[in-house]
C-alpha cells in the first residue's frame, strides 16, 4: 500500500513538473468539423446610477448565449463602473458588485451554460481605489467568477478538437489600484510576462496537433505600459506567434474600427506610432518553401462596450482560420446570428494566411463555410457573391448551403475568384428560419490571391489605437519645456548678450520669429517680477509635488503626485517609488498644453499689446522712444489711425485677450474641481500652487499693463 501511494505521488509530481503551470484547463470539443466558437463581452460598467445595464445584460445576453452555445465566454474587464453620478469620484461600490454577481448567476442559469467556461477579467474600473489584492475593497476577488473559482492573474484553457489545440490565455495587467483618473493603463510586471510566456508555450513541444493561440486581456497595447526591464506584451505575443489578442477598455465612441495588425518590426520604426490599421512588414517577400514563410504577427481586436452600445462579439476558429462578427443588442436579443468562416474577410486576414494563398497551401478551400445560430429551426441558408469591377455590384454566384450542425457549407470553384484586386469580390449570407424571420450579413470583401484590402482609421481611432502612449509621454512632456525654453529662456539670453535694444520699432524694421519673441519677452521683463514668477512656476512643476490626495478608497496615507507619478510610501525617502506612471499623463499633459502654454502665450500677447499702444501714443504725442537699431531715414506710416479709432482697437484687443484668459481659467477651474472630487482635496491645503498660480499670473499681467 505504501509503495502504491509513493508511486502515485511520484507520478503526480512528474506530471506537475512537465508543465510547470498552474491554472490551466483542457476542454474536449466534440464534432468532426474542426470549428470552435466563443463569445466576448466587454466594459459592462454595471452602475447603481444605470440599473438598465445589468437588467439588459441579464435578458439579452442570456438569450444570445443560449442560442450561440459557445465553448467559452470572456468578459474582458470593467465589470462595474465605480463612479459617482457626476463621474468625478472613482472608487469601489459593493452594491454594484453584488448586482454583478446576481446578474451573472442568472445569466448562467438562464443560458444553460457551465459556470467554468466563463472568464471575467479585471479592468481598471474594477480596481479603482483598491490598495491591495485580497483587501477590504477588492470586491473583484469576492464577487467575480474568476475570484470565486480561485483563478490567478494568468489563466489558460485549451479547447481540443480531433485535429487541433486551441489555446486561450487570459491575463490581468491592472495596476496598483489608484483612484481614477490616474488609473488608465495596464501595468504588466516582469513576473506576469514570464507566466504569460509559460502559458502560451505549454503546447509548443508536447503535442503533435496543430495549434492556435489567442490571448485575452482588458487593455489594448496602446494603453499598456512596459515593465521595469522595458519588456512589453507585444514582444511576448510576437515571439509566441499569437493569432489574436482580444481586449476591451476603449469604447465605440472612439470608433468601430479599433483593430490593429502587428508584425515584427524590421527597422521600419513603428515603436511609437502606427499610422494605419495594417503594419507594413516583411510580408511582401514570400518564401514558399515548406508551404509558405512563417511571419511573427498577430491581430489586436478591441471590441465595443456593453455600457452604451450593448456590444457582443462571436469569434470562430475554423481549421485554424480566425473570423469574428461584432454586433449589438440595443434592440434586444437577435433571433439569428451569422458568422462567415471561409472565405476570410480580406481586411482582417493575417499575413501568414496571405502567404498560404500565395503559396497555394491553404487547407480545405473547396467549400464556402458559415456558422448560423438561431432560436428556431433554420430552413434556408444562401450565399451570394458580387462582382464590383464595373462600379456596381452584380451577382456572379448564388447558391443554397447544406447543414452540418451549426455549420453550413457549399462547394465552389475558388480559382474563378482569384483576382489582383483584394476587394473586387464581395460575399453575403442570408438565413431564414421556420418563422420566416430572415437575417443577412453585411457585404464582406474577400481575396484568394494573397492580398489584403486597405482599411483606414479615423483620427480618433488612430489617437487611441495607433499611439504607444506610455512611450510618448516623456517626449510630449519635454517638448513642452522645449517650447517654454524657446519662449522664455532664449529671448532672455539674447537680450542679455546683445547690445541691441529689442523694441516694437526694432521689430517693425527687422521682422522675424526670433526678433518677435525677443521683443515680446523683453517687454515682459519690463513688468516687475513677471518673468521670474513664470520661470518659478515652470520649475515648480518640474521639482515639486503638484497635488496631495487620497489615492485609495479609504484609509491609508495621502499620496503626492509629480510629473513622474504618485508617491504613497514614504518609508525610504532616498529611494521613493513612483506608481501610476504613465497614467498621470491624463492630468499632466492637459495642464501643460491647455492651461500653462496658452497662459504663457496670452501673457506675451498682453505685453505686446501694451508696447504697441505705447509706441503709437508716443509717436502721435511727439514723444520720442528709443529708435536704436532702426535704419536712418525709415519713413513713418503714411496712414495714421486716429486716437479714437486706436483706443477702440486697443479696447477690443484687450477684451479679446481677457476672454481668452477667462477661457483658460474656466478650463483650469474645471480640472481643479475634478481633482478635488476625485482625490478628496482642498485647493488651499492640498494643491494651492497648482490651483492658483495660473489665474494669479494672468490677473497680475492685466493689472500691471492697465496703464501706460
């Protein structure tokens, strides 16, 4: 008996050491079609102020899941809202979490699905003000399915068909739980990346089956910070030959085309900015040896939000080919869902699939394939292919499809649709159920010759998907100080070293940007203390704390924020740890560029306006000002404006500058009010220099220039 027990323990330890990974699951998928489908939802934002989000989710999603019957369901973060009614206070609300738990219990029961196939991830809203995992305000661990099942920050589940392993790895990269708004980015650690790498590579050398890898998280890569050792998620995904990364965080208000193709960057300079959906890589040089060149790439597929748009995604992996549909349930649950799986949409096709087309190594291209899900019996499924080469669409193929479970197929001559244009042919599917309810897909371009259809971002989509904000923060920040140096320090240096006197008359005779800036800030220097006060404020923003606020839900010490991040631990003053970087850019950058920079420009404009008015008054009153630097014989203007007209113009110019100043102060006051509410601060006690410096500087310059 003892020997048998020892043998069992030995085998158990051996099996554990073979993988070295915890929190992994394997699910066998029945069927011979080699097709699997999942459902993704994101950004639910269940809120005590918007109970319809939870009630609609229970009614609509339960119905959709019972119809679709997916193998897995991923809810990619922001399960609750954690915001006050005015959206300014951001911390955990247990009532919202209780509503979430109740709703999910009802959805599981009504859909008939097993609890274990649901994977709900933590988003930044689910972590507002949570000082420590497992603490009093870590409601995610207490109320989520992931928390209840004891899952960790990285989990994997493998769907196994007879021919393929479909590996899904979910990750939680939320930060240290600061209150919003400085809780905007994902913060993967080096430890998390190591775990992620282990999960993604678990089948690389232990299975002969073909492998598809998909990662799931909350944050898009544009809002994911690098680790302390400058590693990032994109590097892991590319090295692991990922097929797709599914995420949320961004909402449909930024656009419906929040997708991005990533490929190994061979010196093309896409580290900070990607201008369009498709990254141009090495795919143009295709080596067809052994069936086609393997490219390290993946698609990043952000999906819409449930919060306002009731979005839902159905994704299929059919013979290793990834396809998806994004739809919404604004009008209620749909009766029929249609998901084309082959041919693939030429806008979202991967480079490796393109190479297979070029090398004619694509698996099973003999049939058109589509998945149809319905609450009633489907009586007809048809496919139509349109040719757009003559400007208008006209049908070149129309055929009925045969049923095999949820999969419908029909044979076709794929060679007839090979064309140099990736968007010449468009495909559409239509399904009708026994109740005469019909549904059809949107027209979809397809290409069978290894070409990808172009797809462009709007400026908002580029702003949130195409920019690596964590890497761009410091360049944007220091660019402000470069501009400030040009406007404040450089003119000071020029006036100190030059023997010239930079006056308005000198500028009129020697026009130029440098001369203009030097003249304006020479005038600033004539206003007592103003230049020094402006310089002192800019140095304060660099060297001193901006604000001191309550960064967690309750309790704990107040933290202070600088442009480097928040400091909440003061035990080792010689080695302070900054957290919330680069999240603090949401406060820092708007203040620099939309408050401080406009204020500097307005102050310079006020000084210039006074100098111009003084010059004109002196000229008309016969009082000579210093004409140093003006060529002798320079004629005065022949068209003098009368004093009355001049006074009106001056009054108007000064009035416009006052309006601009009030606009800056209004913008600044809104920012201050939001920070007061967000971090429980008093402007006199917790951020006086941030709150009052700019309004006082503007008031001071107008006061000092009100008279000649």
